[in-house]
C-alpha cells in the first residue's frame, strides 16, 4: 500500500474498518471483486476532529509534515520522497519548502479526486 492510500484510509476508514477495507482493496487489485466508487467524505471536518482529539495538530492544512503526523504516518524525509514519487511531484529539492508545499497541494488535489470534499483553498 502506498503512502497516499494510507493517508486516504486514515481519513476515511475507522480503525475497526481498516482491516476489512485492506482485504477488500487487495481483492479488488487482484481482480477478485468489482471496484466500488468511493463515497464522498468531508476531509477537512475529519481532520479537524482528529486535530481536536490530539489537542492541536499543528498546521496540517499547509504542512505535509504536520498532516502526516496528525494521521500518525511516517513524516520522515524518506517517506516524503516516496510520496513525491507516488504523486509525481518534482518541485524543488527533496525536503525543501518548495517540495513540501507542492506535496501538500498534490495530496489535497488527490484527496478531492478520490471523492474527498476538500475546500478549493486547499487544492490551489
């Protein structure tokens, strides 16, 4: 499973549903079950709830590092390099502010493409 899939799952799938979801995803990938459309989810509302539960969450709207940390996903440089490759983000040097901003925007756009309800200000 790629890092973006992990981001999507942490936003859209509860901990109890995660195992079942992963099994379905593997079956779909193997051609064993038809792919279902993804239901639209209010991404910002889910993340606001997660941030409130953690007592803040940093600047997750614009910081890819803070977003990954909020979702309890590895935010290391290697993980961000992998995410950049996965999302075809080639802005700036790895770990630079330029790349991190581009990566954050790419994640928001991809969340919207996958059925997430994302405010326009976060996709631009």
